[in-house]
C-alpha cells in the first residue's frame, strides 16, 4: 500500500468512525410496527405432546415507549394455551399496551423461573439516548438477551 | 351558507381522534372476548357467588389472599378509589375478589378484610379443589411458598380481569395501574367512555 492509498484509507476510516455514531444519534427511529408480536403456531400442542419442548415466548421482552410499546400474543393453535401471563382460547389474540416505562413481571408457568419480565424503556428523545438505544438494541440482538417479537403478519 | 356545514365537518374531524382514544381500553384486550367462566363459590354476601348475578354491570375480578402484604392491599385500595371516582356509576361496577388461600380465608374473614377497602366488594372462597378449578379456567397462577418459620405466602397472578355487562372477559389490567385507568375502562365498558 503506497502513501496515497494509506491516506485515502485513513480518511474513509475516519469518516466511518465519525459518520456511524452521528447517524445512530441523529437518524429517526422506526421499528415498522408498535406491536411486538408472538404467536403460538398451529400444531404446537401436538408437538409438545410428542415431546418437543416448543419455546415461543422468551423470559425477557424489551419494549420502547413510542416505538414498540404493545405486546401482542396470538394463539393460532386448536386448544387453549397459557401464553405468557394469560390463558388464551384458540384463535384468540391479546393486545397489551404500555404507557409507562418500567419493569413489569408476570407470573408465567411456561418458564422455569415462573416469571416473564417485560422491560419498557422510555422513548429515546435525545441524540445521545438514540445512540445508546441503538447500541443496546444491537447488543441485545447479538447476545439474545431480549427479544422484540416477530414482524407483524409473519408466522414462525 | 356553506360556512356552518364546513365548520361542523371541521369540528367532527377535530374531535374524531378524541372520541377514538376515549373509547379505547387502557387494559390489555382479548379479541374475540370469551364468556367469563362461572365461579360457583361461597360468597361473602351469604350466597353462592355466580357472575351471572352481575349481568348488566362491569365486573372487576381479582385473585389474592387476605394475608397478602403487598400486591392485594394495593390493588384493592386502587379499585376502591376507582369506584369513588365513578360517582353514580359505581353502582354499576362490581369488584369480585377470589381467594387463593382457602385454609385461612373463610367467607367471614374475607368479608371483614374487603370491607376495610369498600363494603361493596364481594369475596369468593371454597374448597381447594373448587378454587383450583376456577384458577384453571382463568389461567391464574398461585403457588404457596414458605417464609420464615411456619409463615407462608402465595406467589400469584397480580392482574385483574375486566368483564363487561354481557358477561364477556374483555380485558386484563396488569398490576400497577392507577384508579384513573380503572375508572376510565369501567366507563368504556359501560358505554359511557
């Protein structure tokens, strides 16, 4: 690599190093849907009866006010199912909106801990908050620590 | 000539979002709603506790126990406050509290306990089997846990159900909501929201 190429590479690297955080801090946030959707697919009960431990709802769900602040559960199976905090009939859906940031714990028999935790973060209003939100969101996705549901209308 | 209809249209469009938000429940909503499973328990009002008795009213149904030191007293205090806020509509809202601890919670004990919050509250108790069957129908979790010495507590579902005047389970309000929220949703279910 000659001197000119090295300088060009350095300029690009600097632009990326400055540009990425600037984008993360200033670009508007949009998750597409306010709902974090979780579905019990058709046939889940039969799979469980056959010994397949089907895991649908994570132990921890992270939501953000103003971006994704609605938990939506759907039971597409043929039998009633305990789904997170509540019992749901076949074909029934449950939509739980959150209006305040905080930590919400629900008794849940589907998890070994007996609890399901929903963390509702405040809306990241400032550039610094948006940067931190994007960083935490990316980290959560990488480590699988929190789940934000599947896009609306998409079955597992 | 055209000013009045134009003004009316503008007013209609301006008020539409208010009307929409006013008629939306704050609680989590079931779609479609299902008929509330019957209780058939021993009521603190001296007769069998059946939800059919309260058709035409909004029923707020919770589960807990009289020795509960944190969740139940808060929930019951909030519900009592909500009924006060409802004023004349309070008579159309019935709070029903079902025990998860039949070993301790006799009908008499529950009556005295609930009256501390609101004498209009009705409690339900019964055999362990009967209460377990009711909890299963509603998907309520209640696990007895040992505390220090011979003391014990129950880890139980802390949310309450909102049942409309037709006897359908319409919504579920998680723990932590204010009296304002309950009063709002009661008004919506009564068609006054």
